[in-house]
C-alpha cells in the first residue's frame, strides 16, 4: 500500500527519472508541437489565404471557445463524481481537471495513448488518492466511453448514407462495433470480478520462462502490490454499487455530453470556415473518425487523425479547406488541452523536485520507490 511519509534515499532516488529530463521533455513537446503546427499552416497555406481569412465567420469562434471550456470541465467532472470524500478520497474538481489535462498531454506524446493513464493517476495520487482509487475511477470512465462508442456506432449506421463510402463500409463499421463491444465486456468483467483478473496475471507470470533471482524478486513484489491494490479496488467498487449507483448513470450521461461536445466543436469549426454542412452526416463522420483515432497506435493519433480527417471531411468540404479544418480541429480537441497538460506536469515535477532538493520528507513519494517496500 502507499504510505504518506517516506524519505527518498539516494540509492532509491537513482531509480527515478531525472526531473530535468522530464521538464525538458515537456517543454520540448509544447514548443515543437506549436512550431510544427504553425509551420505547417504557413508552408501549405492555400492560395488566397489572406482573402479567405477575411471571409471567415468569426462569430462561431465565440461559440467554439465555451465548447472547449466545457470539454475540460466535463472531462474533470467525470472523475470528481467519485472523488468526493465519501467513498473515494476527496479531490477537488480543479485537480480532477488537472489530472485530465495531464492525461491529454501524455496520451498525445505516447503510442496508443499509453502514457495518458499513468499521468492522470500520478496527478490524482499527488492530490491524495490511492493508485487503486485512480485505477477504479479510470476503468469506470473507460467502460462508460466504450458503452458510448457502442451507441454511437449504431447512430453512425443510421445517420450515414449506405453508399457514402461504397457498399463495403457498413460491414466494416459493424466489425468495429463487435470489437468495441468485446472490449467493453472485458472491462465490465474486470470491474465486477477483479480477483479473476488477478488470477489471469499470475498465470501469465507463471508461463514466462525467466527464472533469474532479480526477476523473481520483482515478480513477487509486483504481485504483492497488485493483490493489495486489487483488494482496495474491489472494496471501492462494491461501495459504489451499494451507496452510489446513481454516479454510474451520471458517468454515462457525462460521457455522452463529453464526446457529443467534441462532435459539435468540429461542426462549429466547419461553420466558422463558411461551410453549411449537413449536421446529421457530419455527426456520423465524426463518430467514425473518433472510433478510428481512439485506438490509433501513433502518439496522440498523430498522422492517423489528420489523414482520416482529410479523407472523411473530403465528402463534405472542398479540398482547399481540408488542411485548415484539420489544423483547427486538432488544436481545439487535442493540442490546446495537451499543451495545458504539459504545463500541469511541468509545474508538478518542478514542485516535487524543489521539495526533494530541499531535503524534506515528501508526503507523496513516487510509486517506483514505494514498490520496493
């Protein structure tokens, strides 16, 4: 379990990543991402770009800005529902939003968005939540997201004309529907029967041929830690089932608002560019695109997001606007939030480094140190 007052010894602190490396990495990501985006707009700007700017419908910008704020607010609210101090520890809405921004940053910087979850857990943990509590809330929200995708996939089949992409498109979407359903079912199994997941992990370790003493010691420490966290996880979810079932329903509703808001943001950007696109078809295309990029293997779905946006939106908008739309859409839905998340992690790492350099006992020691206990 996690303790709250441990002095980091020099030997153990060597295991921790250098704070300078983390700070430089975060700064580099923000600077180069911004520079690359601006350079791309300047380099590939279409002919008559200045005249185009004068014809933009800027009134839609005043709609887009509140939608971006709503995206951040709802993203944090989904976690604040559980961190209210009654079942899980108290974490303020602001800190839940900070953890969500950290998720966006590391998700944008790592393949398959694998860094997003640990970054969010780190911020929640720094705010007083146990690792198992963060995992529990994350799994609940992830399951709600998958349920939303199931519903959205059905909506996409109803909203999109069958011949929009050819006759083979509908079976492809149905295949994706089945895949998402399978993952959603697996997540529900983990939520309801966490001990089953623990047994599966033990079997996987047992099948590994490695028998070195260091590996066996690491395995034993990891399994011991996982058993303790699994127990806490199971107890937390059972408390939610008994005392706060309504939060599960609200989580699904806030997830619906969160992703629907992202779709509306894309629509508002299209209108800002002067495109009177049909809302139903546009919504269906947005659903397909979010399904594609949510499981994309590249960091932050980079490349996949841009190419899929050009391909899908090419059905509704002229070619000359596709690049501009894609850049604005990525800025609104990903890059601004990722930049804020980079700043959040930058400040958090600096604060922790200052406390460590001052020789104080840290109230929250990094997980890798605690894992050795």
